[in-house]
């Protein structure tokens, strides 16, 4: 049966808005709940109000095997749901997830909290000695995350630095070194995007597998019985298969948040959807996620998502738009991709470190597109969304946004600049730089303390990815001195906002701040 005035349900992660005559209201102020209320016109003078809850980004999900994330969305009617479930029972598919799980269940595949228990505590102590920072701890003890020292006021973002997933990956990698002291150890990529951490692994005689420009890796140097570590952002399914065939021990340090995305694209395959991945198609994490998809296309930003939307709405068979589409996305889509065929039913996933607000904007755009193309009553058949933005990514972006707000608060001093510390190839760190850039707050992204030099220059990465080798002057006169009406100079307090990426140790930040203090003191002595 069909209800007279059918109620439809769909996912919406964007801000309250009106879409094609349907008013969407925020039905919960609780962070992370993701409630959205949908008011559906049914007849003149009447309306039906429904609230559905999206799965929170903090929902529990294990690295592998937890299929909670692959449950079907509620259908428009009970009959529709029953029919969908029955169809799923009849059709048997060789799901990609099953191949991954088969490899991961083997005895020489090490993953999760239960492995390496004998050395875990000792490794944790070693990590604290290497990566903790007394200066950063002093700032964290202050209720405002503020510290004044040697003529510099530092304002620390309240969420910054190592996330749980990164600490877990490092602990697993270090534990593997201690557990297999006589084995030849390899890692298929950088463990995380931080030069300090990867240098530590080099000193532990871990061999980093070489790769070419297309990210093809040379596994010929790996032999039976070796130990191979998979990095925090995962490995492709083909790499996992090749390592499995070599009879090696595999230590999987993949972040559970990345594996959560893999479970989401598995859901897309179950539902017969194309995975639209918000991410950089050549990024290691996205390459791993692509390998877990049956059909996919990657979009790096809202502009590329708009290109998809325009195609879905306007393209016709034989009009040449498909060729234009494939010319643009040939490297960012599955080999068998047909835009006319594979953009009829889509699901959204993302690289976990992308800019949160952009992912939400892309989701809203795709929802509107599908509603326009197929009508709101069929949205569940053509669109699926699940929030896979990493919590650590989200809170660090919010914390930088809060630092930028100091410019708008008359009761707080302006910052001279925000220092962003983290790997130049770290996606989550690069997105931290974008926030002050968009807010008009001066900022510098460095990947290590040595980027700040005694001659008052700084090597830093700009938003467009360009590396400025030597920016001069780093600390300007206007940052250091104020001048009265008579031309007399007096020393100003240098005010610096501080944040760091999820793969950046506090010790690296401390070293950078130490150089800022030393340089500030040196320049003031020269001009005194």
C-alpha cells in the first residue's frame, strides 16, 4: 500500500535551509546529534512534521567487520523497506569488503588494541619522552590556553596536535619494531605525514618502500617472513593482496576513522550506488578508499562537485558532455566509469581530513541535485550520506576558527599571526591554514622548527601548495615596535596564535616557539 501523503526521509547535514519548497529546521542543538526536521506540505492548509536522526560522526565502528555503518536507510514505507531487504537477501555479490576481511583475519595480520601487549606500556613511555612538551603543557594548564614568555604571548588552539588515531598508529609501529627485533621491517608509505615521526622510524631501521610518480610501489625487496607495516591512512586492496601472497607478517596501523569510510563505501556497493568521494584522488588515504569501491568518482572541492551536479541535471546522451566529463575526471574515477549510467544513484564519502564545511556543502549540493532530477519522494533511492569526517579534524578546525575570532572581539588583542605546524603534505594541517586565510588573519604553515631561521626568514607553505623558501622579514617592525607621535619607539608584545596538525608532536611545536622567542629577543636587542 501507499500512504495518501507519503512521508519521505533523507539525510541533511547542512545548515537550516529551504529546498524546493520544503522547510528544514534544526531540531536539536546538541552537537553531533545531526537531527534535522523536515516539514512536508501534504494538502492545502495542512502539513506533516517529521524528524529523523542522522548517524553521528562519533558513532561506534570497529576498524573492520562492524557492519553497523552499512545498514540501509529507512525507506519511505514499510513495504518499500521489506522489498529492499528481501532483494538484498536474494542477490549474492562478491563484496570487496569480504576480500579485505579474509586477509585481515589471518594469523599473521596484526591489528587492533589486543596485539603487542608485552611492549605496549614501554612503547607508550618512550613516545611521551620523545614527543611531549613542557612548554605546551604549561599553556594547556592555563584556562585560556595562554602563556607569556620572553616578550611573546602565545595563544594555543584548544584542540591541536596528535589525535588518538595517530598515537595508536605510532604505538603499533614502534611496538612492531620491539616485537620483531631480528626481522626485516618495511613500511609501505610514510607512517603519518610528519617528518619528525618518520625520521624516528628511519633510525629504527625501518625500510620505506620506494614508489614512482604514480604511487606504484616496489615490493620486490620484500621477502617471505619479513614484517610489513601499513600506514595510518591505510593501503590499497591490491597491496594487501600482494603482501598476503608473499607470506609476510603485516602490521596494520590504519586509523579506525579511515576504516569507517571503507565501511561506508561498502554500504554504497550493497545499495548499488556510485561512491562520490570528497578528497584528493592521489592522496594515499583516498587511493586506499578508491580500492574499496566498486564504482567511484573523486571531487576535490565544491567547484568539481558543481561540475557533477551540472552534468546530472543537463547532460543528454550524445551531446558530448560525457566526453568532457571523462576528460576532467579520467584519473579521479573508476576505470569502467560511465557518467550517464553511474551518476543515477550516488552515495557520499570523504577523505577524513578534508575541510568539514566543504564536505557538508558538497552534500547539500548533491542532495538538491538529486531532488531536482528525481523528485523529493525518490531521494532515498538515489542518494545516501553518512558523516565520515574525523572528529579530530573537526575539532581542530573549530579551534582555529575560535583563534581567528580574537580579531572580532574588542576585549581581546589582535594576533600578529597564527603559526600552523605540521607536515607540508599533511592534508588536515593544510586545511587548518585555510581557515585563517579565509578569515583574513596572517598565518604561516611550517613543517618543522628549522623553517624559522636566525636571519629573520621563514620557509612556509601557502594555501595553494606553493612552498616559499625564504620569506623576509618574518617578524616585521610593526609586530615588534610601536611608535608615538614624536617618533619614539617602544617594544610591543608579540602575540602569536598556535595550532598543529593531528600528526604533529607537541615537541615539534615547542621547538618552533622557542625559535620565535629567541628571534624576537635578538631583533629587539639589535634595534634597542
